[in-house]
C-alpha cells in the first residue's frame, strides 16, 4: 500500500492528474489492482477517491507517502553514491528495501549518507579506497603498506 501512496504523491508533485490509469501506469499494475488498493486506502482514510474520479491523498496519506519517499531516497543514495551500485538497480533495490528497514536503522543510515556525501572536502579517502577494492578485489597499495607497518 505504501507504494501506491508514494506513487500518488510523486504524480501529484509532477503536476499530473491522479487517476486510476496514471497510478496503474506508474506502478506497472492492472487497473483492478489499483481500484482494490484505493478501496483499502480509502477505508484507512489515507486517500479520497470516488469511482471514476480523481484520487487525492489525505493529510495522513501525504505524511506516509513523504516518509516512504524519504526512506527510498536515503537507500537509493546509499546504494548508488556510496556503494556504487548502478543507479537504476539502486532505485529498484531501494524500493524493495524501503518497506522493511526499521526507523532507527534508517535514521542512522540517513545521517551516515548525509555525513559522507556532504563533507566540506568531498568524498572521504576511505570511500575511494572501497571503490578501488570493489573494482580490483584487493586493497590499494597505500592501505596495504600501512597495514604491513603496523604488524
């Protein structure tokens, strides 16, 4: 149900009229599935929808949609910009993960992403080292030299 709320919020922000057809296209599901979801969401007072009419998020629906979007973006940034996952794959994986991560974990992850990506001097050296490690399967020489000296 969260995906429906998130999709409706994104469509509305893009200035599009939110109807069953647009939600169906955005999520790649059939119209009867959207109609069924809207009935459930209406009962929970998260959307306002009349048959064949526009769909509108309630204030509570907007709140949940914004939270889902924030979780999605945090996970997408972590996967794509820190781990270096292909952006399309990162977005798809973030969509799957956003529903199961706890609020406490997400809060720490969001702070971590913000800390790493918004440093005054850019990406930290260790992140460059990780990217090298991922591509080559071993540590950059400057890291192995340091490790050898400590032994």
